[in-house]
C-alpha cells in the first residue's frame, strides 16, 4: 500500500509530488520519494528526510500556520507491525522537512 499527493510545497505555483509506502522497485522495502516540479513538464527526485513506512497513509496541511504545506505520514514500522506510527514533517521552506517527533501512534 502506498500514498501520494500533488502539493505545491515551495509555493512557486507548480505542484510537487510526495509518495510513501512500498516501492515498486522492491515491494518488501518501504520507500519515501519527494519530486520537485521542474516547471518544464517534469519532476526532479529530491533527497528527503521522510521515514519510509509500510501500509502508508498520508495527508498534507499547514500545521504551523506559515502558509507552507507540512506532511503527516502514518504507517507500520515493519511488514508484520500492527501498531504503527504517525509523524508530522514540518516544511522548512527550502524543499526539506523536519520530523517534529509528535509522538503520535497510528
């Protein structure tokens, strides 16, 4: 299971893409991908600090009221985990995100 969103994370008027969940490359390994819109009809894979999870669900919103979208990611730590975790990633306004360690169970 995977989750994705088209959101303008850097407020440049072009939607970017974030994806979390199991990778199509290796379905036994979770992955997190962040693609920045290159404004020429394509996207550039960008390093990110989002912790990959199994059975992912995700949402975006402006958690801290600064107009930049933040990311909520929930999922399991392993393929057999039934408890899960949820993390809030604060948008640093430079195409990077910081896990605020909210301590949410998912």
